[in-house]
C-alpha cells in the first residue's frame, strides 16, 4: 500500500476508534450516573443546569473517555502508519482536541474540567505516538 494511502487509512481508523472508545466509556458513565428522565436536550438551560449539578465522578468518566479514547485512537493510527506514526497520532489528537473544544464551548463545564480536557487530549496523543516510536525502535 502506498505510504500516503496507509497514513490516511491510519488517521481515519484512529479517529473512528477514538470516537468509539469515547462513546463506550461515556456509556458506562451514563449507567453509573444515569441522565434524569425529564431532561430535554433541546433546551440549553436544562443541559447547563444538569452539567453544573453533575457529581465529580460523572465528569471523570467524560474526561476518561476523552483521554483514553484519544490515546487508543492515536495509538492505532501510529501503529497502522509505517512512515509517520507521530504525525498520524498527532492528527487524531488534533481532531479529538477540536471535538473536545467544541464540546466545552457548547456546554460550559467547571474550569478544572476544561483545563484537564484541553491538556489531557493532546498529551494522550503525544504519549501514544511516542509509545509507538519506542516500540518501533526496539
């Protein structure tokens, strides 16, 4: 397979895997911390009130999803790519960071949550790329 095509495949597969991991971890979080039955997701004021009242554990599930999802997706992208593992991991990390920031802008969370999310996602992608580089060097 041509290296450019392989890298494109790596990024697509990594982004899909990252999104799936985020969804899976957040789904587990929703079973531990169920969403109230009467919450109307079409009303921003209800969503904001709900998020502001979430226990820390529920927020940790979301952060874990973002960081673990990014790490897993970036690692997959780096593993598939033979020529540019750090670049592919970084692109997946950039896509996940853009999604994280969009999420934070739509539903303003506590400040600590935003800081950890914005810092943790790119760090997870970097760590995944470095891990792949290390494994390749061995």
